[in-house]
C-alpha cells in the first residue's frame, strides 16, 4: 500500500476496524478517529522556511522529511542546519519520492501554479505560500486542477489558524460590538530598494499588493463576512511594481473598508473593526507574538478590555489543520477563499493602473 493510496483510503474511511487499532505505513486507525503524521517536503530553501521550521517541529501530525533545491549543495546545507533527513538536488526529485505525502511550496509567486500542478500530478497535497497565484483566473484553474486530481490544496495564510482568530470570530458573531460597520487594516514594512529582490520584480509577480496587501484584503472580507463589489486604489510604482498602495472597498449594502500596504513604511500589521456599539483593535494581526491580544472599547468609554491568548504558534496550527484537511476532508480555509481574495486584488491592481473605481468581478 503506497503513501498516496493510503491517504485516499484514510480520507474515505474505507479502511479500519471498530474498536481496534490498525497501522499501515504510519496510519493509525481508531474508532471514530484517524491519526497520521503527514510526511512533508519543502520546495526550495527560501528564507521563510526559518519561520516554518519550529512549527513543523511542534505539529503533532507533521513529519518534515525532505527539502529540495536546484542546487544539491544548498539543499544539503539547509537539511543539515535544520536536521531534515533528506536533501534533493531538484524539485522533481522530491516530488518523485513516494515517501513524501505533502509539500510546502514557498517559491516566487510566478512559480506557484507550475510547481503546485507538478506536485498534484504526482499525488502530493500542497500547502502553497500566499498568494496562491498572481491572478484570480490562474487560481481558479489551479483549484479546479487539484480537485480533479483529488489533491488537497490550501494557501499559506497563517492568521486564520491562530486560536485568537476563532475567539475573535465568536466575539463578533455574538454581537460583541454590534453589527460590523467599518473595517480598516494595514500591513507594511521597510524593504531595501534592491532590484534583484523578487518582491520588486515585475517578472516574478512582485509588488506590495500581492506580497502584503493580500492580508488586509482577506482580513476585511473575513471581518465583514461578505464580498466587496467595488474598489478604488492608488499606488506608488517603481520599476513596474507597486511599492505602496492605499485602497477603499465598498460592499453592496453601502458599508466601506480601507487598507494600506507597502514596502516604504515601518513595520505595521493591524486590523480595526468598528461595530455599532464599539471598536475592536487587533495589534499584530498577521504575525502575532506569543501573547496574542485583541482590544475592545465600547461606545465612548475610555476603558479598554483586553482579550489575550498565550503561547500559541499559528504555523503549528496551520500545519495541523492542513493535516486534518488531508485526512478528514475538513478544510479550515478552503482554496476558494484564495480565489475570492484574488478577485479583489485583481480589481485593486486595475484601479491603481487606471485611476478609477473598478467593479469586482464576481
């Protein structure tokens, strides 16, 4: 029984005996429960891997087995530094390894679709760095392709998996500040003007909107629980890519949201949600510290209520949730969310180019 067949059987529940334990290639089948460590591989030795490695070490259902680079020396150095058992001198070699169940794809934006498809063709499930693709049309094609291959696909936004996000969702749904009326958000950081940086190159689908603007746009959609119908944006463009952008999103019922993103301002990453009876402010929304909080202020009160969650790793939760997606078919963030966010990003990019408000393609 090979690894990929094992995943399909486990997902469908075709194997297992009530009240008994059976183990096949790392799977443990229990009554009403299925547990397994997914065997992971990473495509590339991108810097983001440094943030991922502690999450892999803590994730209960993840076993990081291999890392690939187009240079075997680089792959071996990365594997040795991180204690990863296998190093591969090409991405194809990792994808052809039958012991790898799932891959993390942190390659540059313009390579996401190509290598996710290649992984799916080999029966590998894919957690892909955001944005899933540079455009919504490409993302929809990729989602459809992976679904046809019976492959689980998810983009690598981490914040939806943090327990603070679930607590905040419950607070909003219980009318903690009344119906949401307005949302504002930001994600910026200073990036040296290096023309070789993939974030600053048009041919690698760079730009601040795709790199960090996707966070507040997704967060705005999440906070409203609705899709914007029209957007307006203006951007500062250098060498063909936006290095800063501000935008406004309008919803069908007249509510509005605003955001800014970019590479030319200090590190900022917050979300503010205004309801009819109060305001929620989430500092460090996208990359929370070990003590993750959101603050609530009601009406005209000067007093602030602080809600805190301690010691959680959102990368660990993302990896574990992806494992549940593969094994139990329970996606926390289905891939269609990526398509919906990219439709808004497409409209914002067009608005900035054309200097006018643009309807969001639904």
